C-alpha cells in the first residue's frame, strides 16, 4: 500500500432530512469517529422544522445553503475532535432519496474555483437557479404523477419501466411540476442533481453524474437497463431534460441514496432489513437472475449501488413510529411496558383482526377493534410485508437467512420477537445507529479497494460477506410462524376487499 497512510481511514457522510452525519471507519470496518450537525438546533437561523420548510399544498423544501453550512460545521467539529484528515484515503456517502438540487449556468465555474479560505456558502446563491431543494416529504405533485403514468400507459407500466408507479416525492414529478409552475427557474437550470450527487460535487469541484441506485427513485430511469427512459424525460421536462440530468446514471459515482447505503451498511447476501423509524421500510437485495424481479404499484425496485445486474426491493409505509406511538398513547397511557403487555396478551394472528392505523397509508390500512389495536398496529404491517415478499422475488431466489432491524422501535423486545415470528428469521441489530453513513464509509472503502485491485472484485469479496457489529436479539418460534404463513392469503383478501369497496384508493 505504498503511498497510503499506515492506518487508512474511510469517511462516510449521510445528508438526511434533519442532520448531516459523518462516520470514520478503519480498514477492518470499525467505527472510530462520529460527528453530526443537527439542522434545527445547530442552524436554527434557516427556520426549518425538522430540517424542512413546509409550504402550501403539501410542499416541502430545504435550503441548499443550510446543507453547505452544515458541511463546514461538521468539518470544524471533526478538527476540534482531533481527526487527522491526512489519514482519510476515500470518501463516499448517502443523501436522502428523491431530493433534487438545481444548478445555474455559473455553477461549474464557481465549483471549480472554490476558495478554501472561505465557507462553502460562497456557492449560494450564484451556483443555484433555485435556492431550495424539494425533498422526499413533498406531496404536492399528484397531478404530475398521474400525467407521468399516463405518458406510458398507466401506473403498472410506469412501475414495469422504472420500478415504481408515480410517487409525489419522486424527482421526475418534482421536475415536471417546476417546469409547469415556474418555467423561468426551470429554463435557468443548467443541471439537476440528486442530493447524493450534489454531495459528490462539493468534493469534485464539478457537477457529478447521478448514481444508478439513487436514480431509481426518480421515475425517469429504466430500472433494468439503468439508462434514462426517453418517453419519461420528454413527459417530465421536454427535450432539454436529458442535458440537464447529464450523462447516463453512473455506477462509478460513489455517493448514493440513504436506502441503498443502508443496504450496504447493514446487510450481506441473504439478509433483509426492516427499518422501524418514522416510516417503516423493508429492504432486501435481489441477486443477479435470469428472471428479473416483478414490479408492482405498491413496491419499489431500485438498481443496486455496487452490482450492476442486481436490484433492491423496497416496501415503504408512511405510518411507522407515529402510528405505533398513537396506539400506545390511546391504549396504554403512553407506557411502552403496558403496551407490550397488551400485545403479548393477544395470540399470534390477533384472532384475525387485521389493520394498522386510522392514518392514511401508502399501502392499504383497515379499521381495528380497540383491544386488538396494540398488536395489530405492528403485526398487520409485518403481514403486509410478508404477503408481498414472495411476489416480488424471482422464483429461483435463495431463501432469506437473517432479518436486520433498525430504527427507534428496534429496541423494543416485544416488537423484535414479533418480527422474528412473522418473518420466520433470526433478528439482528447493529452496533451503529447511523446505517446510511456507515454504508457510505463502506462504499468509500470499496472504491479504494477496487483501485488497489485494478478495478476488479466484488463488494462481497472485499467484505468477506460479513457485516460488522451484528448481534442476534430474537429467534423465531415455529408455531406462531405457521400461523402467520397461513394468514397471508387471508390478509391479501382483506386488503383487496378494502380497496374493492372503495374505503381507500387502490
């Protein structure tokens, strides 16, 4: 390793909704330093609410200058902590998926001539045609979703092409709306980045290509060919959009979205990830196969960030921690111990009482009886996931071996055991709470490792197929798992019946 420090470090960044996090790992993938900047408390002068500025009709944006200032503050905190920056040999990271940054005609010049003695906010406002970035919380583009679906023949056809039906938070519909409501800003935009590729630009000093896995959350890229889809570019932004997006999505660009980075940070082949945070998200890698994964309008297929012919399946439920806490407060007087007792007092399958919450959901809910609510708010969501996994995976996919859970509810022993019993897998937790930043650091190490090996070798060959810092916290019980497997068809019927009766939209 001539020319490299004796103890090289790998830097992973995660630009999430509420904070910018940084992690340093050693060559054996151990975390040696963590720092963070919290937007609402550390950068309160931007006036964000949990990192975002809400607007009318479901709009949600974040100030780009706030992100730039966060970078400088993070680096200052790392210097104060004694970090030796000369030991860092590679940098990568992740950004909140679906958010987008709009560059002006001056951007390339300003990026290439950054003054290292001045803060990064020297880029604002001149480098940006729009000083705000629409983010994943934005739900103001329903009209654009339906129009984008219509351009290719419907929601299923769009899912077949891009891995997802039209979603309000996705970048393609955000671009389409900007072009409609503010054509002057759209026309002044020379390039468009995702949050992940925007992060990359600050280190390159030029506008970076968009990475393929994060591009899967745009409704603009063909998820199998990993190329821009012309009919969607035309529908979203007109003939000029291809130039605004830059080259075809690129696997070399190392910054990716937070969900793909979480897959890198927390899983190995044969693992699935269940994130129990503000939203509930289920992620699993799909290995290369002669039969591609099936696309549905209630799930997402993303391209994989390290393996070109692999994909990631993702299910996302808006109602996560908030719904669980709402039921806990209503039934157990805000006491988690009492809530757990109420869950455990009901049998596996909850006597067939399905449903999750009274709140609107991406994937259909139902109504529930009060005594069944504590168990149902978790169990029914898990059953919904279980009912979809087999349909998405190719027939020859190997069985899943391990379930890694993260997020606030992953600390609850009753919910851990319920996950083990529903999915029939051992449940593990990671020693780090910053999965996306860890994934970014591992991507940095992978880029460095491939450089040492003349561009050859897989991520699994580098890592040995191991995920550091994992601990088993629950094992499945056979009898409850049989109950859940026997309930899958009943759950599907109940969900379809709710949609058919028009209680909720399909």
